[in-house]
């Protein structure tokens, strides 16, 4: 068993096994989680984090793989995190992704990791940022995070990425669905994939129309572009990279990127703190202190808010 400092040094040299080991340590909330995170703190914050989301089968993994190819052409090191918020098992459901990503498997400039978050303490909000930080500290210039769009997870992933890409495909009834799911509020870049199929232009028009509705943008605001792709044939992918780079430059010029990262860190701290608090309070279940407080509430000596304050003060005091 290697110590954390050695693992971190090896990860920075680009050794995939060390990167994988570090992700396992943070993902499993192991006893070494805190030590790993402390060691990584000064090394992270350089990677550009791009989230990709969309309905099942829309082509997220194929697009992710195509983006890896495009970024590798420019010599960038790329990390890929495929997150499945519906599964408690890492691996299984994402097996197909490994096949789609297999062309990158032997490339030392690419790290690919899949992660299941159901049943995870704090789910996606908790688990993904830790893994992103490992990939970032390991020297990835770009980290691509793929999440299946299942309601809340889309919004969560959007809050963790510097830039959010929302994918749609023709003929999936996606347009309307997207509007309902509130997906139109989270995309910085929209991709209509499977443009080799009928209806791609109609999907673009529909999307354009919906993005325009209720528009009250200032001239300087970001207008999310819509890019058509055939990810399976690498078509349009350079345009997606261009759109990403434009968005990044736009954010950097206006301090938006720094703002998003601050908001993200604040959210993360909150999630960790609330999770810790909930665990401690959960541990008190049936505890004498809780029953004593309950008796005082029932007898009218104390109100439930006062009792809760006492409980919180009790678990936060060391
Ligand atoms: N015709 C066509 N098919 C595509 C294109 N891109 C992806 N596909 C196919 O669409 C299917 C789903 O692609 P994936 O990349 O696995 O989609 P996904 O969104 O990652 O799917 P989940 O992770 O299961 O939600 C696969 O059979 C792909 O080969 C495309 O541009 N055109
Ligand atoms: Mg996929």
C-alpha cells in the first residue's frame, strides 16, 4: 500500500494506475479521503471542466469520445468521468461506454473513469467533484463529465462544470422534453447530434425558437450556440470545441469563470458539511439527549426549534 504523497507524485507524472487509485480513495470515502484531498488542494484548479448531459442514447459517450479525439489532436491531456446517477454500481451500466471509448484506452494522455452515484453520500454533488479534482491535479487540461439526464442530475452537473453542453437528437421528442426538464436554462452550448438523421434541422429550429423565447439578454450576454454533429463520424466536433473555447474565453474575460468556481466551491463545502451534520444527528437517533429534548417539547417546556438548536449545538461542539 503506497502512501498518499507517493501516489500523488506518480499521478502527476501521468501514471494511470496512481490516478485510478486516488479516485478510488476519494470515491469510496476511505479513511484517506481527507489526506488525499489536502494533498491535491494546491495542485487543482487548472483544468477546464466540461459537462455533457442529455437523454439516454442521445450520443453523449460517442460525443465525449469524439471530443477526446479533437482535444488530443491539439496535444491536450484529457480526463473523462462518466457518471451514472441511476446506478449504485460503478462499471456495469457503463460497459458500453468502455467500448465506445476503447480507441483511447491505450493513449497515455487520456484517463477514463466511470462512477456510479446512487446511494452515494450526497450523490453526484458529493462524489463527482472529488474525482474531477484528482483528474485536474493529475494534469488534465480538460475534464469531460458525462451524465445521463435524469432530472436533478442535469442541474447538479451543470453546477459542477465550467461549461455545460446539452445534447439533443432529432426524432426523440427531445425539444419539448428539454423545455419541460428545464434543460434550456443550463446549456452554454447545445449540440444536435445524429445530424445524419432526418429532422435535425427541425430540431435546431425548434431549439432556436425555444432559446429565443423569453429572451431578455443584454448585448454582451452569452448566446448559447447550437452545433449540429454526427459524433459517430467525428463531424461537427471541431465546431463544438470552438464553441467551448469561445465560451471559456467569454467567461474568463468577464470574471464569470472565477464566479462559477467560487459558487461551486461554496456548494461543495455546504454539501460536505450538511452530510457530516446529518450523519452525526443520525447517529444520535434514540440517543438519551434526543429523548430528553423530546420530553421537554411534549411537556411544553421547550419549543421544537429551541430543541433543534440545542441538538445542533450539541453535535457541532467538540
Ligand atoms: N446515426 C447516428 N448514431 C449515433 C451518432 N452518435 C451516436 N450514435 C449511436 O447512438 C447510440 C447511443 O450512443 P451513446 O454515445 O452510447 O449515447 P449516450 O447518450 O452516451 O447513451 P447513455 O449513456 O446510455 O445515456 C449508439 O448506438 C451510437 O452508435 C450519430 O451521430 N449518428
Ligand atoms: Mg453514455
